[in-house]
C-alpha cells in the first residue's frame, strides 16, 4: 500500500533497538483518513472470507480494527490484558510474551463473544516477533472459531513473526513490510509486493 509506505517514510522515526515510531499517525495520534484507506484495503483483501468478527488486542490495534470492522459491517472484539470485574466468569485465555515489556501476561476474551460459529479476522497495527498475534491465534483455536487470516498494518520483515505465522499456514496480509531500517540515515526499505 504505497500511501502507507510514503507516510511511514515521511513521519516514521527509527529508534535504537529496531523500533519504528509511527505514533504521529497510527498508534498514539490516529489519522482517521489513513485508517479509512487501511480499512478499505483490508476489506478488499479479505472480502471473500466470510468474516463475521474482527479480533485484536488492546490497545494499539483497537482503532484500526474498528475502522476495518466498519467496512465488513461486523463487531470488533479485543483481547484484554487484565481480568476485570466486567470480564469475570467464562473466558478464554492465552499467554503472550511481550518483547517491549519484557514479561509474559495473559490475554482474555469472554466466551460470550467468541465461539464455533465465528469466522475471525485478526487485525493489529504491528507484527514483529509475532507473540501477540500467536496469542490471538490461540484464542481463536480454543474457542472453536475459524481463523480466516491476519491483517497487519506494518510488518517488520526482518523479524521472525510474519514468517512463523505463515509457516503455520496462516494467511497474513501486511500493508507495508519493512525490510530494513537504518537509524543513522533514517532510511527505510520495504519488501516489494507480489501480485
């Protein structure tokens, strides 16, 4: 998605430790017009999949997931990182190792909202090591729902998450795959899209 790549080159900031900051338009301050284009593109790519539910993880994926869901006309469900009084009772859980936080935590979804009749599209803002996405895949699996695929706004192609998920037979559609980033020059290269 050229529009997204151009925006990453313009406003993305490369930080040490292979960090790509896009918080000016994606995951802190959100450019809703960009989100509309992202939603339209994911709908185009997954239109024939029979999606009836979007699943993401709190917090950064929620904004994108909501806009994507508008194009499909389906609800968004997000996995919570903390159990609260509002989500007590029957839940599905999966463990996720956070590279950023340096710790493992549980993600939780109420059984009331995810089950065998659902055809689920996973949506997230970033894919790097893939641990959050693997946790979402596990939630879909234990619920008995059908996973139709995963939509990712930005994938770090030089990290193992995307390859690991694809290696498990999961359809992963990333709108921009970063091949390399150079903190010194600010240069970002992208994987060429194949038709």
